[in-house]
């Protein structure tokens, strides 16, 4: 209800002690009255505007040592002109604000350009800071640290550190409550009802002391829960408690299903608590029961809170010492291991790329400079129309610095307004992009992302705005007030036309922009249309008749040795084969098949080489393909025809040499139509894979819908026989199932869950979806990223076009208006209008033509030569043609104006 | 004439202050009064500045009132018109009345409109 905090802060600062009660009381009273009469949203807007108005009034108060305010009049302008000081005054800013409405074209286009420039730079900084240096929203969150073990030999973190953890927990003094966790996925739900997969953490109970967050209901985990033989308990997250148990207040003490076993709920954590990253339930990590040898066991992450009085450096020194001792004691495993203490969030994002990430910022500054130099073109044209005003000022004795200060102030007003809008957009969009970034890289959204704008970002945006104002205001000002010009400018009524001329630099700027537009627009158009096409891409089978799901299983306890892993893999295979059998018994279900990737999904894309199979043609260069492992029923299940050779058979998984089947696009693109059967392929890389024999060719099934913007849904593909080893996913096993359903496949989803539960309650089902949708979170995120990238490219291209048109228009408009008298006289003397038009147009066409030429050349280099495209030349020609026409139109308006001038008028101006 | 002559906006502010009286006239109430009677949109910042100027000229005097809950517990700065201020209001309104005299304003507007359309 009370007035916005920022308004109170601002007016409180400006009002001074004797007026503060009055001003803040007025603010409060007016705001409350408005909220009552007009509602909060409108009241907030009106109060914001009024606050700025009031702030301006307070700034003019003589008490604060400023000039007494009078209505700005010619006298003010004169006195401002007379001043020799070069400083920017309040009046300059006010005049600058007035310029915004007087030249709406420059304001809109220039403002847009600066908004993009400042917004991009500020947005990038915001995202980098949010990603690399977030604030942990926990009590004294900056004292929570992570302990990472770095493998110096592999240059990678080593996560199998349970052995070290137990040593450190007893010995480290600078970090208290040293804790560890590992992420788990379990089917969780009421014992009698549906249990669905949830993401949780097996965590040492001490972690709850580290976070200092209390339970909403019941209690968090305590040390007793972690002892060997303690009854199984679970703490639920708020989100899970609401969604799966309907927010049942009596949940504490209830038994719930937890994978293959059950556990008693001892507590519910408050909303927003998803520590360590994005976890929804917690069970105790019983480390005492785990006796793993050094560098064995499940991957864990270690963290704790700096002990009172201890610093990060002390903790680092202590862990380094312990690391050196371990390296000496256990040289076989620990020789290259270096424990290091990092701020907590660095456990997940790494701090190594930090410097590079900030260096990229330089690119955005360059983009801003280019955009600002564009605005400078327009400002220069505008300044030229104000020659008289500038001349009068010089005549009244204003210094050059004084006039430059005013031109700077005018540009600054525009830049600040643009920066404000840019920052507002960043405030809305940056959080979204950061979350997307996390989804793409880590497939989760951490709890510490709060979407609030960092103050650093605002400061940086201000800095960029000042930089943009210097380029857009001072540079044209320097040109317009060159010492040689001043004497001529001093005689504004001079009859010999303008002393100002556009230099070659402006022409070059326009040419560069046209080139950029040519380069950026066609790919953006292609990408957007490809995305639209991807939604309709032909997968090669009726996608809406199939249901699919991802099936996962975890071992109840992480296996200590590899042979146990093999046993578990066999158990997993037995489970999904049992599921296949039960599915096939269902009426309406047919063609049940298993694979690591299904048609329409994102596929792994290795590089492969093909040899000629003894024909003497040698080995081909590595080519990029898509690959998946499928069971023998795969091609039948999707109705893919065998074009040559044979499909996969049940014994192929163990065949020696290994065998593969390729698709038709593979034959067409990589073998250029030659026979595939009998040839061998192998994956390339640091260590090339074994040679595999091609035994068959199948018709294309959509393997990927997004990756290749030029050919959605098509690509060279290799099908491997599905082996047990292909199904490992971290510690767990994962496979995808697809089958044909008569009727609506989505309606069969609950039955599929039931069948899976009957096979094994700990089998987890994810993404139970018909095949006509993006199949998993990865796919959906990928599409989102593709859409975001292509729309951003299109937007940048469109703005480049808009700005180059505006630049062309202002240059042409300026040039023609300088020649108006000349044109009038030539027409009066009977000159041919066409010749005049040609003369005027030639300059603009030269600039646009040069831009088109450079852009087209660059386009050919990148798109045709480097990327190997080539069938989009029509689009390039169309883009170039449209840009040319738009350029002509930009020149057309000023030329028409010049041609309409009456000879008498032209002659009168000369007289 | 002796008395200060007031600009139009200052006159409106002074008249509102006189009408509201020394216990009820302050920035917000003056804004409301002018808005309600004239239908003009009035900016609080302008009234604030005008009052400040009038106080400097000695035409009004101000004092802090009692804290009020609707103002978040803050007091208003109450405005009283000084003798000199009352004289200035009187002189300005008299000057306007003298100029208006027996001029029939409705006819004058019609005549002005006719002149413009001919021009």
C-alpha cells in the first residue's frame, strides 16, 4: 500500500532535512489515495512519473547550491552559450530531452540501436555473473564452500572421493560439518498408489546444519539417521509434498514408497529449498556402511561451512596439505589428485572459463561502437540542419567545448533512455536465458537462480550508455565544429550552401551494415523456416500412432566392482524383456522395440571414416553422421524397408567383426550412391573405433529434426545392434521403448506405468509421450535454444537493415537538401530531370552496392565454401534485391522533395 | 501599485490556500482543490515549487502541522497567506476585473473566431 521504496529513497535523498517530512508525506498520501481510487498497477506508474517530476523540482532547489530555476527561455540558452565551461549542465540535458521529441526519426531508430547495443552488453554480463558468481540464498551463503578433487593428469574433476571424504571429515578444522551427497532418482509416492520418478539426494545429515534451514513440518535428517542399521527415513521437499501428497499436513510418520523399498517421512522442507541443486527429497547417505577403496565407489560431491574465523585461504592451505600427504601415502591412486576448496556454486559451474567469459564482453563493446557510429551518422545529419543555431552560439562567444558538451548531453539523454529500456528487458529476459543455459548444460535449474538484476549490471549499462553517447554525440560534434568551419558557421545567412560534408567514413559505415544484413538475414530466414518445417518433418512413419518412454533402473547400492555392474546390466535386460512380453500381451499393442535413441530425437553424432572394402579406393575423410543402437525389431516396428542387404539379427550384438546398418542418406551423401554392403566404417577420434561391416541399408527414418537447419529430419545415419554396454548412464541403466498402439497412444500411458510397476516397482518411467512430440527434456530445450538463436539472428538482421536504411535516408536527405538550390537552378536552366536524379542516386547506390557486394562475397565464402550449402542462392538474390529497393526508397523521398522545388524559389534563395 | 503582482498559476495557488485556510492548506490539498475547481491537471511538483517561490517573496508563511496516519505518520507543511500575500491577491484579481470590465466575453469569443476563419 505504501509508496514504492525507490521513490521514498530518491525523494528522501533529494529533499534535505527541512523538507523531508513534507515531501515524503505528500508522496505517501498521494500514492495511497491513488491506490484506493485507481488500483495498484496504475497508481504505481503514476507515482513513478510524479516522483521523477518531483525529483527534478527538488534538484532545481536553490538550497542545494544549484541555480534558481526559471522557465527555460532564450535567455537561458544564451547564457548557456556564453559560458566558456565545457561541463554538461542540467539545461543541456533538458534541451537534449526536447531534441528527442523534435527529431522522432533519430530518436526511434537511434534509440533502438543503442538499446540493442547496451542491452546486449548488459545482458551478457548479467548472464555471466548469474551463471558464474551467483549469490547463495542461504544464511551466510558466501561461507559455504565446496571441496573438489582435481585430477591433474586428466584435467578433470575426480568425483569418486568417498575414501578421502571420510579422512577429511575427521581431520579438517577450517571447514565445519563437512558433508557429501550424491544425486539419486527413485520412484516416490504413497505406498498404495502411483509412485513416479523424483530426483533426490543421498546426503549426510550434517548438510542440514550447513544450510541452517529448518524443516517446515517434522525435522530434517539427523546424525542418527545416517548410522548403520537405522530405519530408512526420508525428508520431502515442498514441491514434491504438494504435488504427490496433496500437501497432507499429517504426512510426518507416514510410510512412502521409495524405489524398491519404503521409508518413513520424518519431515518436509520449506518452499524454495532444493539444496544441493534442484533436489526434491533427501535420504541419509550412510557413509559409515560404505567401505570403498581409494578412487572407488559412487561419484559424490563434498561441501561444508567455513569454521568461525576461518578464511577460504586457510581452508585451501589445509586441504592442499592433506592432498600432498595423500599423494605421498597413496601414490598409485593419489599422485595426480589435488583437492581444492572453491565457493559452493563453483562445484557445478567451474571457475576456469571465467576470464574467457569476461573477455567475450569486448565483442559486445565493439557491437555497441558499430551501432553508436550509426547513430552518429544520423546525429551528424541532424547537427548539420542546426548550423544556424551553432553559428549563433559561436557568434555569442561559446567555446567549442561548450557546444560539444551540449551535443554530448543530447546524445546522453537518448543513450540513457535507451539503456533504461535495454536494462528493463534484460531484467525480464536474463533470468530466463540463465535457466535455459542451465537446462542445456546441466539439465537442471538450481535453487539459487533468483532472476533479480545485479547492481553491477545497471552500473555497467550506465557506462555503456556514456560510451555510446560519446561516439554518437561527440564525434559528429567534433566534425561539425571543426575550427575551419567556425568562421563560416559564424555567418549563418551565408549563401554558398553548407560548409558541412559527409566524409567517406559514413559511407563505409553504411556499406558495412548492408553487408552485415546480407550476411545475417538469409540464414536467419532459413533457420526460422527450417524450425517451422521441423514441426512437420516427415519421420518416415505415422508418429502419432506410437507411444514411447525412457526406462531407467538404479542399483540399490552402488556396485564396488565391475563384475557386479555386469550382473546388474543383465538384471536390467531381463526386466525390460519382461516388459516387452507383457506389452505384447496387451490388445492393440504391436511392434515393441528398444533403442538408445528413437526417431525424431537428438542423436549422438560421431565422425566416421569408410573404407572401400578392399576395392582399393582407400579410406575417406572423416564425415559427420548420426548414430543409435537399436534392437533387431526396430526396423519392422517402424515399417522401415530394407533397401539392400539385411536388417539386424539377434546374434549381431556379439558378431565379430561388429556389424552395422546404414540409412539411404548415408549411401547418397557419404558413399555418393555406391554400393554400401561389405564396406567398413569406424568412428574417428583420439583412438579410432574398431572397423564395423555394413550389412544392410534401410530407408530413412527421421533421425534428427533440428541439428541440420538446411535438411531437417534427414541426415546420414548408422544403426548399431543394441548391446548391454550401450545402456549405462552414470551408475544407472537407461533405454527407450517405443511401440505401436491402436487408437490414442497417450491414453495408453497409465497402463504402461502399471505394467512397468508390476515388472519391478523400482523401474522408473520418464517422458511417456507419443512420438509426434519432442521426446524428452533435451529435445525440448534444444528446440527452444534453436528457436531463440534463430529469432535473435533474425532480429539482429532486421535491426541492421533498419539502421542501414535510416543511415542511408539521413545521409541522402542531408546531401539532397544541400543541393536543393543547385537542383532548382539546373531545372530552371532546362536540365534533364532524369540526369539529375541519376546523379543524386549514384552515391547512395555506390554505398549500398558496395555493401551488397561485400556481403554476397562473404556469404558465398561462409555458406557455400565453408559450410557446403548452395541451394539457397535464390534467397540471397531476393534479400539483395529487397535491400536495394529499400535503399532506393530511402533516397526517393528527399529526391522527390528536391525535384518539386520551384525554380523561382531556388533563385530567390541564391539572391 | 506597491503590491506584488502574481502570475496566473501563483494566483490559483494563493486562492486555493485562502479557501482552505491555514489549518488545511498544504501541497496535496491545494493540488486537489485546483484540480477539482478548474478541471485542469496540476502537477504536484509545480505547486511545490510555486509555494517555495511565494514563501521566498514573503507572500505565504509555512509551518509543520501534526503527523497524520494517511501520510505514513508524517506531518504536512501547512500554508498561511500573509498580509502581503492577501494584498497581492487582491491587486491581481482587481487588475483582472478592471480589464474584464463590462466586456461580454461570449461575444468576444465569437468575434475572435470569425476573424480567424476569415484570415
